[in-house]
C-alpha cells in the first residue's frame, strides 16, 4: 500500500534459447509450471500471505495470448476465491511507471522512451493514468534490432545483452550502418537489420572468419547505430513536448552504453534524467505492482468478465 516493492520474483525461460526467439506454445506451458512456485516465492520473500493482500493484479495486454491467459485466469481465480479486487495492467504503461518505483521519481508531465523486444514508443505521461503516445516504430522494435543483429552474428537469443557485453571492448565507429530517415517521432529498425545482413554477407565472402575476428567492433558499431536512432528521436520529442523530466524504460534500457549516452545527452540538454533500476528494466513483477498500486488508489478495478488481449490498445 505504500508504493514500496516487497518482492520481485522473475522466472526466466531458457527453453527458447536454442530456437533463436520465443516459442509461444513453450512460453505458455512454462508459465503454467512456474506460476504457483513464483507466487509462493513472492509471498514468502515479502513475508505475507494471500489473505493479507489488498488486491490481485495481472498483465492484461499486450503480449503472447497463451501466456497472458495463464496469468489472467490465475489472477481471476485468486480474486474470486479470496474476495480481493482484481486489477488489469497494461504492459507498456507498467514499463513507463517502473520509473516511479525509485525514491527519486520524475514529476508529471514527463516524457518516456520505452524500448522493449516488442515495442519502441515515445510517450508523454501527464499522470499515471494519462499516457499519450507521441511516436512508435513502424516496423521492428529496438530490442528486435538488437536480437536480430545478434542472430546474424551467430549469437543466441536474446542477443541484446550479449551485444552489450561484447561492445564494451569494441570500437563503435569501426563500421557504419544505415540510419533511417523517418518523418516525425516514429522509428524504423528493419532497414538496419538488412544493412547488417548485406554487410556481413559481403564481408564473409572475402573472409570467412570476419565475424569471429571483429565481433567486438561489430557489436559496438551496431549498438552505436541503434542508440543514435533512439536518442536523436528522443531529443526531437523533448524539444516538441517542452518537458524537463525525461525517462527511458523497457528491456533495452538495461543497455549499459544507452544508459550512459542518455545520461550524457540529458546533461548537455539540461534534462532531469531517470532510468529504472536495472532489475526493473526488463520484464518484471515490480512494474506490474507499481501500476496496480496507482490503479488501486484511483479505484480502477476490473471485473471477472475481463479477457486478456494480445494487441496493445492504449
Ligand atoms: O521489456 P522486455 O524485457 O520484454 C518485452 O516486453 O519485449 O525487453 C526485452 C528486450 C529483448 O529484445 C532484449 O534483447 C533486450 O530487451 N535487452 C537488451 C539488454 N537487455 C535486454 N538489449 C540491449 N542491451 C541489453 N543489456
Ligand atoms: Zn516488456
């Protein structure tokens, strides 16, 4: 009730690694196996019981429908049996509000660049309940650009954190990749993937060990391009929206070079910058809890007829 996080248990799913991406059917099966032990561990860590909870929150959209169904049905069953209110949470709203977990929070209105494996969005947050979408990707998400580039480099899924790791030793200016010219505040990342693909095909024809010999520089250069695309648009959005408190969120905001580049840009531009703690960037329970906290305060409860939705309607 105090807006503080008491536990944040996450069950990772390594089963997808060998497939180069998430396999939806395997994801929902793993959710069924994980959900009771995870809830159990969360209650134990928080030192509470089901009876002492104030409400039951779940992710309603967007996402893989099989996985969403597992969570939604479980939450509805708990809500019904415990006579506790049910709270439906939007995954992308939760990524933005992850910035409110910290002691030093952004003030409303603030701008948030949310960068995940499925979405890339610039959002103007006027309150916890009023988020306005200013721009988004017209094709791939930034996380997909990381993961698909990593796959072309022969790295396992998800490749984003590995690119981050190898890039630390690499030269970000060694190779140049195409940056798209997209009007307004929208993004595009599919051209980058194609540019990396053609570049690698050409280089590997001349030297079959090219990737192996230049992995660090390739990772650093790809990462540099993605960060540049993201931050240029963010700068444009801030100038238009005329707000001073600026956040990033979502899995890609765990990227070490992006975190630094964002902070540096904020200093140059005179922004107050905010990034969720590392563990609240990639998908996590705490961001759902903080969003549920604000919805609880506003009395925004769901009834048992609610269904999850794969698509992201704001
Ligand atoms: O928000 P998230 O956990 O899940 C979705 O809602 O999609 O984001 C996952 C994405 C993946 O594409 C993953 O590669 C990327 O976040 N990611 C990173 C890093 N950590 C996670 N990308 C770059 N650098 C990282 N350190
Ligand atoms: Zn996410």
